[in-house]
């Protein structure tokens, strides 16, 4: 903790020492106060020197947190990976797309940052009871850390929270109160409950809680450090780096406000030169910030009846959090708010799991659905550096995510009667018959032709995600012709730009041979075609898709129409 730590009222500017259980300004009774550390280049230089000898977790930034030392209840929060999303980036035409993997925190959520700092502050102050309202992840994180801090926790959860999450909260010993109401109404019930209690009790207030906001800014600190290492900038004036865009799914908005606060502090300390543009993505069924932004409003109108299956994003009234976030965005490089439907989020979950090997909760997927939508609308420059916060893991996978055909069933016949008493041996022909239902022989055969193995793998994974196919791969034109003649695939997906024998030559040979002339061809290429080249393809291919300008569902649609 910095020796210069104090809190400042956002309404009147009054400053005083920090106390975790004091929420109101003693001068104007304002509810919004934020922590200050006297950030300046000298503090930035001191921080750089000290963190060289510290582990990579959120506690390496102790000088900029309201905690004096690493607490005993810590479970090594923060320090989460920043993955380069090559496959998703290739599909979207974004070469500098990164994912901040907050699933790697102790309870698989970025809310662990908030919980550990808050519970540590309460423990130091001798506060032994806390109350919160949550749609799931906050309650799970607080439940875990309250148990380590020996603090009694009351968690008020709206009835739309999946029962699996309620059970996880309860297993830590937390008192769970299920409220049959919206999340905003549940918050009001929790506040009323806290008001009625006697003794030293803490009510979690989101953005109004100093530890909460300070915890979330460490996400931005880590990204700034990690980007400087992954994308070093020659001749950079600052040691760390800012992404052009920071994407996050928003419910109440505290995460995005925290990241912005963090980058503003880093800039004042001379560690970065700018603040990222913010892309706040909300569920279309509960998007008060999106509506307010698009209508140029300082205050968001509450959504009284959220309509979304993604319970963790069902904050209908963001209150002043939106007003503060909007103000800071307009003071800096700007950004936008966008919405995504539940269906778009669920589809994004599939895409990320299949392309990047990352299983995430629907709320996290909303951010990626927003990224896809904004990219297709031309709002993201291909050369920009983008970081998307994957805020949490999908544990367990919710029933609404997968369709009815998500698994194959194999039913074995009964054991032979002659061997039933001594063996469980099954007839071999029965096993083969059962397995034949899941073998590739019944599936369409597709040839993928591209000289880049990464591109071939990406197309294969896109198709495997939503269908069953047998694949042949060719890295050049000669292999493509050989596969076409010997295997007679049902479809060929062809790149035009290959050394020696390009895709145009392959097409000429396919069309010239009677045995291969009828094979349908989809061209997927990064080449900008001239009018003459387009004329050459006319009548020879089924469709043309530009790399970086098509979504996986477009390719799937084309493939399915040709392989029925």
C-alpha cells in the first residue's frame, strides 16, 4: 500500500484517509469516493524497480492497492495468461487479438481479485460479517475467501441464478438467501437486511466499494505488462503497452471502470502513453448502457424486466457506474457499447471452445459475440491490438448451451448366454455394428487445399465443430489433383495462392478431367481478386469466401448445402 493512499469524493473533492467500511463523504454525504495514491513518474519508477523481484500476480502492485502486505488468505490470484488467439484472429482478420484468461483464478473467475482484496481489508479492520447480492460469480468468490478469512457471509441470490451456482456458494458455509425477484430488487433486499443488522457488518456496493474498484484495475496492469513483452514496440516512450481496444461483457460495469482507472494511473506514472478504447458488451435482453450510449444519455434508463438466460448479466440499473464510465471514455480515446443476443453468445462459446480450446461461461462469450459483430461492421481496424477479457469458466456446462445431438450413443448387445456366468464378453459383430454408427464412412469427404498448415487446421476445426466429415489435406496443387482423382471427394475447399501450382491451375485441371469436373469447389482465399480473375472463376466454383471477412457459420452453410 502506498504511503500516500487516500480517498477522494467524486462530487466535492474532499479527501481523507481510507477506511473500508466508510462509504459516504463526511462533507457532502456523496456516495462515490475513489482511492488515490499520489501517482507520479517517481512512483512509477519505484514500482518498476520493485516488481522485478516479485511473482507475477496481483500483489506485485501492492503500492497501488489498499492493502499493506500480501494477506494470508491469498490463493495466488491474478497473474493470469494473455493468450494470442491466432485461429479466431485469422477467421476475423485480426492479427493482434489476445485473450486475458481470467478463468485461471482460484474459483475460475476474475471476481477473485475483488473478493481477496475486500476480505483482506475487512479482516485487517476486524469486520467479521458481510452481505452481498450477486448473480453467481461474485458470491462464489466471496464465499471462498470469506471462509479463509473467517468472515460470515450472507449471499442474496435472485432465483434466476442456476441452482448449481447456488450450491457452490453454499458449500463454503455461506448463508444463501434465494430471492424470487430481479437482481436489482435482490440488491435492495440485501441492503435492507444489512441495515437491520447490528454490529460490525460490511455491505458490498460494487463500484462504490473502494476495494472492488482497486482490485479490477490489476487486470489492466497485467495486460499492460504482458503486451509489452508479447508485442514490443520499437522506440516506445513508455515501458508498458496499451491495447487499442479492451473488450469486456458488462453487467454492472465495475470491471471496465476498474481497468480504465488502472490505465489512467499507469499513464500518470509514465508507464503507458494512453488509455484503451473500451468496448462494453451487454446482453441484448438487458442492455441499459447500450441504449443510453446510443441515445447520447449521461444516465442509463433502468431495464425493469431483463429478458436473458445469462443471469450474470442481468443488472437492469447500472446507476452511476455507467455515468462514470461514459465520462472517462469521452475524456480518453472513446470506445462504444454494443449488445449481443443470447444465441450469439452461445454460438461464440462454441467458436472459442472449438478454435482456441477455451471453455467459457456465457457471460464471457457475450464479449466475444460483440467483438465478432463489431469486426463484421468494420469498426475494428485489422492492425489494431485487441484484448478480450475471458472473465470466467463454464463450470458446469449449462444445459442450454448444447443441442440434443451433442453426443453419440453406443448401445452394446447383451453378453452371450453361454458365457454369461463366466464372462462379460460381447459378440464381436455386435460391437462392430454399434460402432459403425459413429465411424467416418457415413460422412461426407472434403478435401482442404492450402499451403499453410495453420489455415488447413482452422478450416478443419470450423467444419468439425458443427458436422461430421472425413478430411483429406493437400499442401500444394499437385497433391490436390492426386486427391481429387484417387479419393473423389464430395467437396474441395481451395486456396488460390500457392507456390508453383496455384489454385487457378488446380481448377483448370479439375474442369478438364471428366472424373473430377463435377467436384464442387469453394474458394477461401486472402487474395484480392482482379476483375479478370473473378471472370476466370465464373462458373467453375460454387462460392468465394475472403479470409478474414467471413464467419464460420457462412462456411458451414456453404458446406452443408453441398454435402447433403
